[in-house]
């Protein structure tokens, strides 16, 4: 592509150029888009690059009334007697200069389209260390005398999974924003990059594993199987196009490797079948040694009782007092051996006959505790007496302790009630955090990777601004967000509305992905640093499109990514 001059810089008394931004005029019929890059002549034979933020059209008409009168006082079929002189003027933000000169651009300086190499240089994409593809750019689509430019976009992996920066937040409305698909695309690129390194190096300091939570139907329950695109109008054509795009981006056209699934334990043909997978599919995966059913056993999991109260506002700390009472083995709790005995011991404390024996904790508090615990435990088979390893049963805590590099562990919680989902999520987060702290380092076969990436959709359930401050899961998520980077615990989280998430979570994410959202959401304070035209674009982004923010990028980027390569369920 040759450097086409498309306009000249404007500097007026009321609208001067500055070191940060400039305006230029251009042909009214020239198609440009926000996020396109332009190149501008500057002093000392240097060039400045700008990213387009807004485009407006102006004529020499003094007012709207002038145009109305010119049309024979409002005759929509009449031709103007006076030819109006018009132009488009484009507002752009300066992102770099070839000689690091940042004085304002001069009036009448030539503005040109940039080549692919120049776009890479302008955005800082030409010299990315530890490259990790996060999508691709398309620029100048429909621009006259110019071919569309398509460029892969790489992140520095150390700025998304550590140690330089960590954590990813993805936001967007349900269905259209493809939050899970984009998170899975990034996880696929991370696994691919580490699998490529594996034969060349055995550096345990640069190893990674993944823990994913399936929260919707069968979404993530076949990520080791190839996508057949049967729901597309032309499956073979779509499959070929998707595979080719993965190859163009340097990725393997294969699904995830080393995948292990964990389904909540349940009995077939009962009211509480705890997964959207059929009993035959579950049994088949267990026989293939790639899946297990998980249970919770009282003697090992009683220490996590506080997780059942993650969404209960315990301002008086009475629930906390009861849990401490139980953990210390007071009363009959030192004789409890399983969940049923535990419920009976709690129920006994609810009797008015015991009131005088324990003045510190009133009976009303025990009754509230019992209602919550009984609802969670008594109606579900995941709370059991034992886990039989030979039958493909395990505890989440035991399974995650032995996680190895490049493994993907998918925990299915989609069909569980919200309180049980919170319990499983909190237990897994706590286990991973303790694992990376070295709590299990003395045990045989424990050899965790240097980094563990956790992906959870619907983060608003566990870390919203309305979550009770004393929630143990909120505390755990905040710990991961604020200290996880140094421990190698990385959070990839998604939610519909970013503004609903706790500020300390979003504030500690180094990478932000904004998908399609609504006009009310973009008015919130979380979006105040984003230019208004980009906010408007967020309300009409297509599936497969995201606006990305990362410390190494000189500007926000409007990227696209290919469809999932693993099996989809519609």
C-alpha cells in the first residue's frame, strides 16, 4: 500500500492542535473508522501517528435554518439553489512519534494512511516480547484506493499471566458479547504457546495450568473435542475458514489438550441429577479416565463451612461465632463423623432446652444457621460419607492439589443451586491459593505449575459491589486479585456489567476486554476514561469483536477473534 495523502491538519483559534490530539480535514466520501491509524508529517523529518477517535461533517451553512431555507423553505424534493461547501473533519489522538517529538502538529501538515508495518510500529506491536496472540485487527475496510489491512495482535504474556501484570476482566451483555468464547480463545493461545515450549525446555518457572468453571449448560464440557459447526448454514465452509484463521494466527487447529472434567456426584434417574451431561456420557468419560464425580466429605470439608454463608450478611458475626464453635469441637461437635450427624448436632442446639447451656450464642442464631446449612446439605448427594476412588469419585480439594502443567481442569457447577455453586467455587479457589502458598508442598506427587489460571463466568455472584463485606468468597477473590500475581494465581473473570464488580477486582486487572453492552452501562464511572465515540461503539459491537486495553498497547484496540475450535452446544 502506498502512502495516500487523505487530508491536512487543521489548527484554528478555537480548535488548536495539542501534544495529545489533532484534527484534520478529509474528503466527505472517504470511509474511515474509529481505531484506524493515520500517519502525519512532523518537524525534523519525523512522523507522528494518530488513532482516529471521532469523525464529523461540516458545511458553510451558518445554522440549520440556513439549510432549511435553501431547500425552498422545507421542500424535501427541491434541489439546493446554493451549493454548500462541505468536508469531514476527523479528531485523532497522538500515540507516538518516530523521533519522540511531541510538540503540537503543525497546521496543514499532510495526513496519510499507514502501511501494515507502520500500524504495527504505531501501536507498539512490532517488538512484543513473550508474544501471545489475543486476536487480530482489521483497518481501512471500504477505504478508497486502499486494501483492507489485517494484522495479528500479540500481548506480552507476562502482562496477562504474570509476573509483570496479571488478571483479565471481560464484560458484555449476555449472548451477543461472546465472553466465554473470548476467554477460551485466550486460554487456548496460552496452552498452545506453552505446549510449543515444552519439548525445548523443562523450565518449571514458566509453566501453567488451568481451572475452569462450567456455569451454563454444557458450555465447557467438551472442550477436548473438535467443533463440527453443525449449527452453521455451511458447516464445511465455516470449519475451513475457522481452521485457516487459527493457522494464520500461529495457533494449532485443535481443541484443548490434557482435559479433566469433574461432575457433581449424583445418582441417575433421581430428582437431583447434578449435571446437564447424560448418565451415559458421564460414565463414558469416567471409563476413559478423563472425568470424575466430586463429593464433599465432612471430616475433610468442614473447615469450609463458612463458604455456605458467602451471600449472607452477617453484620453481628453470629454465624462466624457458630462456625468457630463447631471448628473448635465444642459441645457434641467433637464426636461428629459425617454430614447427617453434623445436622443432628446443629438441630439439637436449636432446641429451647439448650438455651441455658450456651448463653453466648442465642437459639435464634442456631436456628438461622440450621436453616441455611440444612437447605444446602440435606437435599444433595454431593455431601456424602466417603469418596470411592475406584468408582471415579474424588474431592475437589484432592483433585486440584495434584494439578500438573498444561492440564485443564473443568469443574461443572451449572446445574447446582447458587449457594452450592458458591461453595464449590470458594473451595476450589481456596485450595489453589493454599497450593501456591506451599501448604501441600510436603505431600507426595504435589508438583504444581508456576501459574494457575482460573476462569469464572458470572463473577458478579461472588465479587459484586453488593456482596456482603464479610463474605469469605469475596475475601478470597480480593486476595487473588491483589496478591495472586506474586503467587502465580491468575483470575480470568467475565460478567455482564463491569460497573457491578468490586473496584478492587477490576482495578487489579492488567487487561480489560469490553464487549457489546448497553447505553446505560457505558454512562457509569467505570467507563469515564474511554472516549465517547468508543463508548458508542461498545453498544453496537458484533459477536467476535472486543475493545482491548492492556499496559503495553499505546491505545485501545478494536480486535476480532475466530469462532471456538472446540465442540459447541446450542
